[in-house]
C-alpha cells in the first residue's frame, strides 16, 4: 500500500524533514528552522535576496577559513 501525497507531507512535517529526505531522494536533512529561513529569503525582492546571499557567502567563506587554519 502506498500513502497519499497528503499523508507523506504530514509525515515529513511531523518528522520535520523535507519530502526528498523522507523518500530517500536526498541524504541532506534540512530541519524546519532552516527551511523556514529559506522560505523567508524567497519572499524578499531580488536585491534583498542578493544581499542576504552575500552575507551568507561571507560567513561561509570565513567559517571555512577558520576551520582550515585550525588544523
């Protein structure tokens, strides 16, 4: 028996994982707080999205550099 899409969506919501993760299409588990932040970024206008991504890119670059120099 295969569950309906509505049941699968409720399962993913209950487990706080993405549908892709739930059905094995991704090994990346995104928790609901990350997904909610992504949704909020999508609501921004193009310029605001670019600013948000620039900040995120700078943070990720710096975090990688700190990790590389920590070894």
